[in-house]
C-alpha cells in the first residue's frame, strides 16, 4: 500500500473540466461568448452559477477566488454590476432557454444582507425563464448567519444548502483561521430545516495542518449526528503558488501522503457504516438522495462544483472569476473584482479567457468524466458515438491495460473498469488521457 501511494500521488488535476482551467486562453473572448449565447435554443436547459467573491474572514485553507472585506460597501458596489451582467447575458440568450438550476458560490454568498439576497434572487428570476421546480442552492458559512438571512433564503425558494464545516477540532480550526463551533453549525442546520430547505450538504476536509486521523473521525462523527443528506469530503489542496494566503499554513504542519490516505479511508468507512453511499472520489449521500440515485443510474456528472446530477445543456457563470460551459466550450470571467466591474460596465460581459472544444477534446472529456464518475468506460460506446475519432483513445485504453502492473484496470469485453484497488487513484488514471498534462506547465495538488 505504501508503495502504491508513493507511486500514484504525484500532483494531478482534479478534473472538474477537460481541458482544465489553466489551459484556457484569450483566443476565446467576449465576442466569442456572445456568439455562443446567441446560439442557445429555447428547448435547451440552463444551469446558472453566481459568484460572490467576498468574505468577512479569510480562511487560510481556501482555494477559491475571494476577497477579504470588513465593510459592506464593496459588496454593495458589486451587486448592481453583477445584476447588469445577468441582464446582458439574458438578453444575448435570445431564445430564452429554461433555467433549471441556480447555485450561488464564493467567497461567501452569506455575506449578503437579507434585502440583497431577495433583490439578487428576484433579479435572476426576472431575467431568465426559470423552471417552476428550480433547484436553488447556496454555499453557506454558518458563522454569524442570522435568522433574517435564513428567512430571506426561504422566501426566495432555497431548496439546498451547502454548509462549510471543514473540521470541528479547535486546534485544527486555529491553524486554518476558521473558528466555528458545532453549536452554531447545528443552529443553522436546524434553522434551514425549519424553514423548509429540503436538502443539506456539509463540507468536510482532510489533510489540514496538524490534523490527525482521530480529528477527522471525530469531525465526521459530529457531522453524521447532524444527519445531512450529502457530505462532500475533500482533501486539502495546498497550492500557495496560486493562493498566497496559504503561505500562512506551514508545509511541515501538513499530514504526509500516507496519513492523508489513512484519514480519507477511515472517514469513508465511518460514513459507509452510517448508511451513506459513496459517490465518486469524494462525495457521500443518503441512498435516496438525488445524487446517489444518479450515480446508481450512471447519470452522474462533474462540473466546477464537483459531482452533480445536473444535466443542463449549458452552465452560465456570473461574477468575477466565474466559469461557464456552453455546447461550444468554456468561458471564464476576469478574476480581479475591479477589472470585472469595469468590463461589465463597458461591455456588458467580462470574459477573460476560455476554450473552444475540438472533437478530440470532447471524446477525452467524456472518457475522463466517466472514469471519475463511474470508474468505467465502454470502448464500443465511444466508437458508436464518435466513430473513427475514437480510435486513438480506445487504443490508449488498451495500452493502459497492457502496462498495468498494479491490477488497477479490469477488461470485460468492451468495458474497461477501474478495480476497487485502483479507485483511490482515479485522478492519476484519468491523467493518462489528458494530452495537456505532460506538455503543460500548470501545477496541481496531490492526487490523494
């Protein structure tokens, strides 16, 4: 086991997209994006993502695009510009495809005042044609979340909340600059349920500074006691070259790869014993949850928020740094908040870069996504869908099987399955089909 961990935990992408964001370029610009929006059809579905890039405390583990502010004025200045972008994009999507999902992320959307929560939600619903059963989720920081904010979320139709926990042990919280008690987390869980929010997800992390297996198991036990519908169980990604605030975390305080592996495995066992179904690499859900049902029916997919049952035809991102995916490819907004606001005010949109997918990209994206979601891929289905274009990747599948020294791949006819032994290393396996990985200069986090 130690030898396998050493062999397969070299840094690789998380594969929430293919190609991954470091390979986006400025050849895709605002004009390209406007053309792609105009090509959307009324019978297509949309998933909307809104990015709120502000937090009132800066957690040192965070890998998101966010900005620390102790004043509300920057948030108040940002909102009208965000709504301007939403209106501009809605106008460009002339055929008004149906929005079936809406997700607010950050940063911290819960920095918004109650009236602004209602203002932003109403603006989106007025700008887009929204489904009557719109799936509306918000990422929530439970610290100091008020009853008035929860009332506002209920009023605008929140259906799912994703609540950040990370770790409940005080000594770990001190190392990541996130002091959050179990009691205040429980208060928010109960408050949202009381207001009719029907699905709750809790986010937990392993591999944090000075964190032990015992710490992780204690946190997971307390999370289970809150009875969430889903649990996202992420490994901490230490990328201080990308996120300068992570330099506040000393590398010598981080668990080594063997300890990380142990933390992940033992916590997973605890969650499975509690009745949760494992979803892909790092998610867990109750068997009746929509995510678990999608996984059993091979309908699971993966986007920039992780594993999802979202099957929308296009993902539209709003706000600074937001990423979207349309049938033609990916786009990403300008990251710096000030630049984003200036560009929206001048142009209506603020695209910084993107990527237009080729036929080969689509095949590789599909293959990598199925490996990440199903731990399997069928070569006959690849050939049936893409014809001769699928030839090279089918050949690569067989080559991978031929050189597999560790019994990670099992072939049954046209089906290539990742064995239970190989599943923890699925990111490393998927990297074999990433033509950008060996030639690119992007740096990534540990594979475990």
